């Protein structure tokens, strides 16, 4: 009976340790003028360099006051453009030799970059509608867990010919819970 109890306790610990979200940081983004915050769970096990870079930038207050400066309906919203240049990081995605199976489905956060694979710095985008053509080409590193109404509202905002919102969509606050 004692052995059975020990096995049961060990099995419970194993199952608890396998749950999704264990030790994953959660980022909360408050957008000025929107009631619902965007909450994103970050996946260190998928893109550790990207997650640490994002957390480092977010905890300095870098994103606060920046905007979602590029919005394409039924595709994505992009933010994180700062006034200072930052050091680029290794692109953690398949076409750059890094295993990353996270798909670019609705609510996934990924790093924006130029045509150079290792050029991502601070800019990120959140996928509005599934975008499989990005899979393996951009460093996806987390998934929204709250705030889909805010995502939809921003994605449907009026933009100019450069996909820039005609009204500024300001990131008011970014908090990281480790």
C-alpha cells in the first residue's frame, strides 16, 4: 500500500510538471483607449533567445508610449518600434536553422524583422488571422490568452496606404509576470 501511495504521488508530480504554461512568463499589454488588455504567454522552450530579448526590452519600459504602427486587417498588428536602435538577435525559426514548431495562428506573437534573418530587435507582431506562409520564416514565441476583442478592434482600424493607423494606437503599459 505504501509503494502504491509513493507511485501515485510521483505520478501526480510528473503530470503536474507536464502541464502547459509551467514557468512561462505572461506579458500584459495595456493599449490606450481599449478596456480589455492583451495577455500573452511566452514560450521559453520554443524560442529562449527571443523570449529573453522581449522580456529585457519590456521591463525597461521601452514599449510604453510606442504604437501599433502597422496594421493589416485579416493578417496582423505590428508594434514595438522604438526611437533607439537595439542589437539584433538570432532568428529562432526553421529556415534559419532553429527548430520552432509554433504556427502563426490567430493570437500568436512573433518577431518582426527585415529580409535579413538575424535582424529582429524590438518590433513584434500579433497574428490576427491564421498566416501559415509565415511558419518557419519568423520567430513565433508566444500565444495570446486574453484580449482577442482588443486584437480584433485594432486589426479593423482605419489605415492609410502604408498600413499605418490614421489614429495612433498607443501602448500605454507593458508588464511581465515571470
